C-alpha cells in the first residue's frame, strides 16, 4: 500500500483520529482530510493558513513545490474526468428507449379514463385531502 507523501509532513494528534494532523514544520494543528493539509503546505487555499515553517524547522521549498504538484495533478485529473463526461453527454436517459416513428396504440382499459366512460370519476371528488372529509362529517 502506497501512502500519500503528505503523511511524512504531519503527525496525527491522536492516532485514532485521521482528521487532525500537526504540521511538522510550523506545529499548527490542521483539521480535515489530507488534501486540506496539502493546501496548508502549498499555501494555496484561503480556507487554510499557509505554512511558514519555524526557525527550528523551516519549510523546504521542495516540499512546498511537491505539494503544489500533487494538488495540480488532482485538479488536472478532475478536469480530464469532467471533459470526458461532457463528451459522453448527459442526455435524457429515456431517449435511447424510445424509437422514432413508433406509434403506440392504447386501449381504453390501458388509459383508465377517457371520454364516454365512468372509470376514474369521483377519485378527486373530496378535494384530495382528508381535512375536507373531516369537515363534511361535522
């Protein structure tokens, strides 16, 4: 199993809590998934404070660059998937089921209600709610 390289740049605050990590450079605790931590290291997201390292352990430029590349790869992958989905189209799912020029003949029994029959009459007579029926009883 290949672990995300970002795990080498942080330490879990609690071994059982995957969503809280402490930055190995600035010692700030970041809540959220590993992608949020990558944004912290890369300094790319307004929702996460940028890592500036510390005097004892400054943030190496290569680490920041690697995080930026990881985030760029994820973004490129997402864009590629969206473009592929757009090429395939999001048409009407029922479109393929119908064939052009095919007429369907319905019998009166299939339709249920048509002119000249009493089938279905009186179904909505009460206004469609039980409140109407209750008022009539009083």
